[in-house]
C-alpha cells in the first residue's frame, strides 16, 4: 500500500475503508452507468407495483423486501436469479411476483413502470438505484453504503435507517406522501453517466503523479 502512487475508489465507502486500513487517501471515481439505455414513461403508464432487482443473495436482503410486502399486501415484483431464488419463491405471498432472471428489455419495462425501486441491501456503490432513477422512478433504500451517495433523500427517494420490516414500512409510507418529480431522478442519474466516468478517470490517470513517485 505504501508503494502505490495513489488510489482510486469506486465510492466514498471504499475510500473510507482504504483510509482505515492503508492510511492513504483515495480519489472517488464512481463506476459508469449507461443512463442512456433507460427512459421514463408517461405517468399514466406507471403501475401499482414496487420493484426489487438484483442477484438474490443474502447481503442484498431480498427476504426483507418480501416479508415487508407480504405484510403490507402491496404489490412487489422481484427480478433476479441467484442462490436464494427458490427460497424467495417459497416465502412470497399472493401480492409478490418473483420473475427470476429476465431479459434486459423486460428489466427496462419494469424499471420505468414501478412505483419505486426497493433496495434493502448495503453495497459499496450499487448501480441498480441509478438505473431506476434513469428510468424516472424513485428509490427506497437502506441508508448505508453507496445508495447514500446516489439517492437524494426526500427528492429522488427515501432511506430507511435499519434493515427491519417496520422501518421499511415507514419508508414506503413516506415515499407515497412525497412530492416526487421524475425529472429530478433522471437529472440525478445523469451525474453518474458513462461520459462523467470517462472524464473523471482520464483526469485521474493522466494527472502528473511525479512528485509522489520514488526515484529508482
């Protein structure tokens, strides 16, 4: 770690980890998101279901989302495969539809027409919330990790403070009362578009690091 000229991290969470373990600062360069691949639809086309997208593995907490929607009786659509797929299908109640892995076209269709994306896990960055926002839809996210760097609480979505059914209930209720503008979500997603990544990474890669380099 001490021999490296400099570090780049894909999120503030990771930069903090580098500082904690390596005692080194890092530039934050968020990963590129192909925001142009997604489009909002007219509000009349937005459905009455919520959406969860991603690999169905433990740390993403698909079980929490399903448990919450089983109790609220609101509609939830789950898209994604993974080791928990059979379990999620087993515990899903009548208002939860588990589609498994789907094509990109099906994914885009559901992004644009969901009431909101449910993002109950903690990730270093997390591209899924930005794909939803690029589709003009808000995000309900666990308030830790990369989602706190992309979702704007009260504007492009809401956070819940701990991974419990009760706090997720509260977040859903808050979002349904929120004055949400799809244009705000699209604008926010554009801050993480591929051209932004290319510019930031190019600036990082071509920066003159000579003062930090050790002579041979």
